C-alpha cells in the first residue's frame, strides 16, 4: 500500500475527498497513514473518525516546527505528503529533504495569486476585484519559495459577469478536488 500523509490547518474538505477517493477505489492501493495539523481544527476530528494517527502541533518558530514534522515523517515514511489547506510555511531544509514527495493544492492559476498570505477567499476576492476572466486551481511541488514549485496539474474555469465570491469558491473547489486526486494518482504510479 502507498502511504499518503496529509498536512492540514482547517476543515479538511480536500482531505475528506482523499478519503472518499481511497474508499471508492479511485486512489488504488493507497492509505492515509498520518494526518498532521498545525493547530486544533475540524480536519483532526474527521481523521480520528477514520482511525488515522493524528499529530496536532503548535507552531513555535518555523525552523523548530519543520524539524518536528520531519521527525514524525521519518517514523511513518510516507510515499507522498499532501498539503491540504496547510497554512504554515515549511523551512528550506525540510523542503529540500522531502523535495519530490511534498505537493500542495492552491486555489489559483499559479504563478498568479500565489505567495505568502495568499490563500482561500483572499485569492478569490482579489481575482474578482481584478476582473479576471479565468481562475482555477494548481497542484505543485512544495519548495522553499512559497507557491513557486513546479506545476504538476492545473485546470481553469471561466468567470462570468455575475460571479460571486461563493460561486467562484465553489467552482475552484470542484477543480481542486479533481486535480488533487489526479496528481496523487500520477505521482504514486
């Protein structure tokens, strides 16, 4: 079985989609072996209901936090590490050590609307404010430079003249779920 470790900070919507993809056989021969959060969040409750090992860490400083995650990962040896709404920034040493195993889902068409502080509805608000005609989501490798790793998959959606923050968030969320699972499958083959 291929082992997927998920790092989360929030509701765990994409994490739950990974659970569903495994249960339905879309993600074949895979198991979520570990969930790590950087705060107490709803995602932890979902993982515990699935009897998955959970570590909820407290961020003290960036370097120590990344080392703490590294020590946990060494014990659990994942095949892939998925940042799923994970808001902490991992240090350069961590990113280099786990270079080809760490991926992130981002709710924009990187390199647009990426970087520190750009996440969730902040991105969608900016996209709408700038009157963009398309948006979408990106799965990329995680590097020391936030949202700058090589793109694995990217998909777009059109933005119509009556688009709202809610409708755009929903469109992008559908794309995120789709390309996240496709990326995991691609990388675990």
